[in-house]
């Protein structure tokens, strides 16, 4: 029997809408071309799958930004030293990814490079346009965001030089401090920031945490729970850090990714591909295991 006939035929549920039924193999390699959006969904006994809902995904194969709030990656938020666009130069799955670049240092506008794509949620739904008001996603068991990055060229981050790949905020109006993840020192270990805001928090690196590799695809998975005030980070399947934080709200409203960086960066290129955001329907307790939902971790069929 062929592999295609062995796997289950399933319906993939995206934000409670059936988007299609298809046969998928459960053997999903983390860096295999053409498999970045493969989803394993099955009926299974308790303990053999995880209750979760796919809120959003992006593989950059639509030819535009229809899945993003504002239908744009907002290169115009930035400056003449940066730009971003869809790209066919590198792709993890399919033929497209997203490419951002910084080409010169910039000292205006708070000395930062901007220009990044984002989402604003109302409940479990992505808004088509930004309102910067309302209430985000209620996720008492947490949310899981997985994406793939390729960063060039090798760079030393030191003396206040940093780059941020990920931002999330409970407050739709950005009144609260965000939580972010990026590179900030010569170790090049993915580092959470702003965890100290509010009532304070902690950042703990796990033994053996490795530097972020340049010049290849790297999978980043982030578990964030605003009810418990905790964030966990995995890099290529390895649990590298645990972060605690405190915020007033428990919902999660704003997300963005891209090449957000200090103005002294003058030569960076970032490729991004295969994003997903899952809302867990049950507690995730074993942080030694990456919650790579829909791939190495099966999701229960609703």
C-alpha cells in the first residue's frame, strides 16, 4: 500500500471553518520542502492527540497579504533603510516566503527600523483592518505560535544592538508593554524582552540552549499564556527558555513579526515562512516536548 493510502483523510478546521479535506502523512520533517503547512488531525483516544484550534496560518503562497490585518506587511511604517516583500529566492514550503532587509543605519524615529506584518484579533477572529480597540483571544490554556526564519549575514549583537522577530500584546491599544523575542547579545540565543514590565518577571535559559543559527531555516515555537503569565520558547525542537511575566489583561490581541531592529543595524536579511497560531483546548504540561501542533503532535478532530 502506498504512503498516500495509509494516511488518514481528514478535514482541516481553520477558525471553525472547514477549508478542505485531504490526505496527509504524519511524518512531517521540520525542514522538508513542501510540507510546511501539513496538518495531522485525527480521531484518537484521550492522550493520543491534543485539543487545539488553528486560528491562523500563512505560507505566503496566496500572492498577497489577504490573511494579514491591513492586507499589508507595512514596509511604509519603516524608512528608506529597510524594505520587505514576497520572495521566491528561498522557500521552506511551496515556492514563496517573505523577505525583509535592512541596508543602512537609521537614527530617526526613536532609532529603530520598522516595517512588519501583524494581526489584530477580536476573540478568535483576525480583523481585516486595525481598530486598536476591543478584546483579543481568550485562551486560558495558552496559544502556540510556530514559524520559520532564515537570517543573514552573521551579525554580532552587542552594545545595545538588537533585532526582534516576534511581538505579542494583550492590549489592543498597545497601552500595556508587549512581550518580544529576538537577539540582543553576542551569545545569539533567542531572548525574550519586556518581561520585566508591570509587576516584573523572570527569564531563564535552559541548560544547553544554543545560539540562533545564521544561513539556514530555523523553526521557532512559542507557547504564551497570559492567564498564567508564562512563555516558553523552542528552537528546532529544543526547549531553550522559560519566561514569566505579569500583565493586566488575560486575552491576547496584537501580534507582529518581521525585521524590527535597533537603528545601528545596517545589513540584515530575514526570510520568513510557514506561520501558525493554535489555541490550546487543554493544558500543555510537558515543556520538554515542543508543541508542534498538527505535525509531530496530532490534533484531535472536533
